[in-house]
C-alpha cells in the first residue's frame, strides 16, 4: 500500500513555520486553537486554507507540541524584545501620538 500522508506544516528557511502550501503562519493557527476557536471558524478567517489544512495544521501541532511550543515561546520573547527596542527608540514620537490621541478623545492630558 502506498503511503499517502500529507505534510500539513513546513519549516521556512528562516526558521519559522507555515501551513504547507500557503503563506499562513502555523503560529496563527495555533494561537486561534489556543483561544478555543473551532477549525471551521479558523478556516473562515483564512480563506486561502481548506478545512483539511486547518485540521492538519492543528494535528501537526499536537503531534509536535514540545517543538512548536518552544518555537512559539522563543518568538514571543523575540517580539517582546523588538517591541521594547522600538518603544525606546521612538519614545518621543509615541508620547506625541498618545497625547494627540488623548486630546482627540476628550482626554485633557
């Protein structure tokens, strides 16, 4: 019998994860799954994916949970560091934008 298993997730050359055959990050699917979204709802959010791809991506995550959880934790740390760096670098601009936004919403700050 021929082995016809599909691959539902693939690692990118940069080290990220994508739903195989798409540009949708596995991160997006996993975060929606963690939020309790049903696969049908996730598929509706990503029209380029079939319901089979969503179920497959979730199954891939569940089968490789330790590796993907470690990857997602590293991504969270990386994005947090980038956010802090950006906020530090652009502190003056952010202060002006927040002040402007507050004035537009009736905040006297």
